[in-house]
């Protein structure tokens, strides 16, 4: 009896340490996204470069993640998730060293792309590992924890980056990853479950053509959404057409491939297809708070840079505090109900955000932002659990990659499209010099569109829930 108890305690401790390694991997990959933004002005001075050049320090990382995340998820399914996650942590850590010691901007951008590859491996495989390390009834709590770590990384990046740059110079924002990366590597090596013997170690079963076509599609789309500094010209249209053309080639190739990167049949599953669509819509809205928020706070509420940073950090802090309780709520009440509850909260927050600040100032902005981010935490934990719970083990990596891809596409779309909506609403080509009334009009239009996007996501959630209930009913009858 005592041996059984000891074995159970050891398994519980092992699961906790395994979750610690996954959480640290998620923290590092999200920290890598947000910490570099605050360093762009310093990098522009250090390398005597224009803003259009130094912004590629951020874009290279984001593009690498976006274009590779599905492919690396599939590689994890084929070659072994533990093996590939360890490689991802090593790549991320080594690239962090190279970022800090690089003598030129172009080498820094290249190192950031390599760091993004490591981050793609870490992001795609951490969620895929949950099914192997955590009992099914605790999946929601684990997803909530990962969401919390992602939010902490996002919130910590700007403030930590500012302190490190002020105290030690810009290389410190990359060197800080080194001890954390080494710790994540040691924990993963020690506590993550070993790969199954049946996994392949050669290239058979990997869809190289599909991988290339999907990468071209995503690069073209990401460039269409991020180049031009807010204006959408002919080159953006050409890139968008290229993305559509490559996507059609990708779908044709996948339909004929013996071992496709992505089985198109997954989109016939209402839970998966709805989960991907909702993730993209919700991420678009969340990016709007990050992109449009600073202009509103400085332009309409006349806050200085320090106060803008403090107010903006309130959102990720709320997400970090509500992530774990959100996961527990999913385990208790079910993914569908919590998904719908989270979306309702976001819709309410988006609806009241343009109204309250005009009457209550900064508290009137923080309150609806807190409602939006708390709803987002509920949605993330529930949607990730709903998508990842009932899929085949050999598809966990690619489905996790698709989930992260839909989120990243939403972030890219939000940064460009919602920024353009704000500029249109404020009727100004330069939002930095627009009158407070114009900025207020811009935020009103932006969050009216945001509320509509969340309502669309809510309709998708309700429809998916109804379809799932109907299919399970007919399954029981048969």
C-alpha cells in the first residue's frame, strides 16, 4: 500500500515539474515577442538605422513563428515531441546569445529569425505535451496555466526590457533568456516523458511540398499585413494575391499527398474549425487593444509614456491573474460554456470601452480593459482545451501548431487592419498629431468593429456547440 502511495506522490511531483518546464518554455517564447519592442528606439540609435529597418527585429521573430509553427508541430508528431522541444529550447537560447553579441543589424535580424524558429518549436509543442503529461480531467487547469505564463511573458516584456536597457544596455534584453533557457532545458530533459518508440527518425511521412507552400502562403500574407507602415498599396495587394494563389496550391497538394502536413478533413470537425476561427477573431481584437490603446491614452487622455505603459500593462496582468482560475472553471463546467461566457465578457468590454473613459478618465479605460482581458483568459483556456482534448495522439503537434497559427494570424491582422480602422475613424493620416476628439472617434469605431468580431465569434461558438450536441445525440441513437 505504501509503495502505491509513494508511486502516486512521485508521479504527481513529476507532472508538476514537467508542467514547470512547459510553462517556462511558453514564458520564454512570449517574452521574446514583447521584450524587443521596447528596445527598437535604442537599436535604431545603436545601429544608425531607420525605423523601417529596426522593426524587422520584431517582424523576423513573428514571421518565423507564423510561417513554421504548423510544420514544426507536424515534425514533433513524426520525430518525437520531446526531442524537438529540446532542440527548440537550445536554438532559442543559442540565438539569444547571438542576438546579444551581433555587430550588425542584419545579423541581429537573422539571429532573431533563428530565435523565432526555436520559439515556434516551443509554442507548438508545449500545448501538444499537455495530453501526455496531465490527466484528461485536469487539462483545463494545465491550459489555463500555460495561458497565464504567456500573459506574464507579454506583460513582463516591456517593463523588464526597459529596466535592462537602462541598466545594462540593449544586449541585456537577449542575454536574460540564457539562464531561463538553460533551466527550461534541464527541466524538460529530466521530467518530460520520453518519445514513443514507434516515431520515425527518417524523413518519411513529412510533407515537404506542403510545408514549402504553406510557408510561402504565410510569408506572403504576413508581409502583406505588415509592410507599408499602415498604408495598403499595390505591393500589399500583390502579396495578398500571392498568398491566395499559394494557398490554393497548398490545398491542391494536400488533397493528393500520401502523408499530408495538414489533413483537410480536420476542417470538417466543427469543434476544430470553430476553435481556429474563434482564435483568429479574438486575437485580432486583443491586438487592437495593444496597437490602438497607446494612441488613445496619449492622444485623448493626455497621459505621458510612463503612465501609458502602466495602464497598458493592466490588461496582461488581469489575464495572468485569471488564467489559472479560468482553467479550473473549464474542468468544472466544460469548455463550451466557458468559451461562450468568455466571449460574452469580451463583447461587453468592447461595447463599453469607448464610452466610460470620456466620463471617468483612466479608471474608465482600465475597467472595460480588465473585462475584455478576463474574458480573453476564459476563452483561451476553454478554446485550447476544447480543441486539444479529443484528438488523436499523432495529430497533437500539428493541431497545436494550427491553434497557435490562428492566434498569430489574428495578431498580424489586428496590428494592420484594426490600426487602419482607427486611422480611418480618427480621420487623420498622423494619429500622433490628431485632436483628442478625433482620437476618441477613432477608438469608438475601432471597438465597434471589435465588438462585431466578438459577436461573430460568439455565433460560431453557439453554432459549434449546437452541431456537437446534435452529432452526439445521433451517435447515441445509432
